[in-house]
C-alpha cells in the first residue's frame, strides 16, 4: 500500500472487445482516486487511441516505466509495449490475443513481485490468447500456477456468492471429478475464504447436487450418495453445511438467501443462476490464491465494442471487491497473529 491506498493493477484484456472502454470509464470516477491507486498494464499509444475513440478527452494518465514513479492522484499506465497495435473493434484476432497475453503476464509478475497489491483482469478471448501461446483454459488456471495456492472460482454480488467444484471443463468430464475428496476440499476452501476474505465469522454454506433432483435417492445418478453426501457429512464436523439441494428448486425458491454461499458442482450449474440474478454487478473472485484477483463476470462483448454503450458497473464492483478482500485479509492476519497468552488470574489476598 502507498499512502494507505491499495495499488490496483489492471490487465487490459482483449483490445478489440469492451475491456478498455469499461476500464477508462471506471477510472474516470473521481472517488476512485480517493481509495486506490490504479495501474493499467497497456501502452501509451493503445490508451490514447481509446481515449480519442471514446471521446474521453478528460481522461488523463501517468505513463509509467518504473514503479518508483507511480502517481498517487491519477491513473497510471504501465508501459508493457511500445509499438503501435492494429485495433479492430468487434473482431477477435491473433493480435488482440497477443497483447492481452502480454498485459496479463506483466500484471501478474508485478503482483507476484508486490509492486501492486491486487489484480483486476479485463475480459479475454481464450481462443485468441491460446493462439498467441497462452497454454491455459483461462485466467483461473494460469493464476493458480503463477501465484500459488488452490484457486476456487467464486462469483460474488452483494450477499450472493456462488462457487464451483469444477470450472472450465467439458460437461462429459465433470462426473469423474465429483469425488468426496474434491467436494470436501472445495467446501473447506469456500469456508476459509468466507472467513478470511469476507469477514464472515460462522459461514453457512449450501451444496448443490450434481444430478436432477439431487439424484432422487440414486434413481438419477449416484454421485450424491457416493461422493457429495459423504463430503457434506465430513464437513459438518467443523462447519455449517447443508445439502445436497436440487439446483432448480434451490434458486427457484430463493433458498440461496438463507446462506452465505453456495457450492455448485459445475460451471453452468452455478453461473447461469448467478448471472440471471446479478449480471450487471457480478464479480468473479479467484479465492484460494496467495494474492487477490477479481474480474467482471462478463466477456469481451465484441458485438457492442466501440459503440460507447458498455456498462462499467461490473468492472467497478470488481475493483471495490478486490480492495475489500485485500483489507479483510490484512485485518484477519492482524487479529490472528501472536494471540495473547492466557495468564491464570491470581487470587487476591484478603
């Protein structure tokens, strides 16, 4: 932290999508400079292009090549590359994948080196990034390898939090990963994150089943009986955990409002209801890492790129959540470190 402000690193995402539009719109918010120091990993030429294309002449930034020259009162742009880049708004390209990769790699290294405090990532196109040599299914897997820890995808919006046991995985491959060990591990990770990252003292967690009607006592699959229920029973020994719930009825009856978080078995089971309920302000938080990373819960939105209608709400919330989690972790570390030894009280003499 610098001047008690969190240094927020931002990767630019796909330059042909809405990433830089929502970033610049967010960084124009005057109150942002009061609570954090933004550092966008891009280039002077790329940012200047978007400032002109979006008619954001009032956006001023500090070009940065050395973190000792960081500006504390206005946004910084860390220069990741000098060359002029071909920008084709609305079109995925090898070029856009290449510069998304460069930005992410340099931002991640800065986070690892503690030049920045947290990382907020703008949306990428996984296919174009992979064409450019990015050998990971997505942000989550990449950051898990580079930053250490066991990543857990956790979608957050106000009081709604949804995590998943399996993330970027083909549906046909999901059942083999639904084991007692994996489900229990994710419950434990989620429980720990709710305490350390969100300051919830006694978290209440709901676990969904894998099959329709949560298997209906084995009639529609046995993953509940063989793996999910044993994991829940084990977790109940030291946590408040309920389930397995049938996903449709669970969200249909608003049962999620009775819990601090929900653990879904696979990507779409958790993300479809989440995005239905909280698309405009949802945030993707990678729990379980040794560092804080968030992102908006939407994609590149090529279809509206350059039209100046992209809503920055989710990106703004991603910055706010990153700051909150960072401070919550600091507070948790303070109250957990070196607890006072219990000294027996001596009986006073009459």
